[in-house]
C-alpha cells in the first residue's frame, strides 16, 4: 500500500464519518417532531446493543473445561453488583474488567 492509497482510505473514512454525524441534523430539522420509530429505536437499541456485546464477549467461554467460566462469571457479577451499588457505568465496566484480568492473569 502506497502513501496515496493510505491518504485516500483515510479521506473516505473521514467523509463517511462526517456524513453519518451530520445526516441526522439534516434529516430531522429543529422544531420538527421526531418520528415515533426513531424515538422507539432510541429507547430500545442501547439495551439491545449491550445485550449483543455481552453475548459476543461470552461466546467463547467453555464451561466443560477448566476454569469452567469462573473468571467470566465473577467479572459479570462484579459489573452487575457495582452498577447496582454505585449506578456508575464507567466504574461498573472498569471494575469488572479489572477483576476479570486479575483473575485470568494471577488466579486461573
């Protein structure tokens, strides 16, 4: 890959990103009512995406061989408990990730 090809790839990526960022402001003008389907998607998609990420992260866990999914289970439990306790998404995900990495690197 030469320099021109790299610059073109970066330029296309920048243009597509800009279009996806500005398009909602062009489609949904200020003061106009947002369509019901868009409001519905805004309510359900964050939960659907989080569910999909959990499934993706746990898809390769083997329950029939050591460590039997214990680090993953404890990491998920830590995320849930931290979120119930503090209601802070960053703390919950960070704490669960740190616990999981400690378990994988030092315990199991």
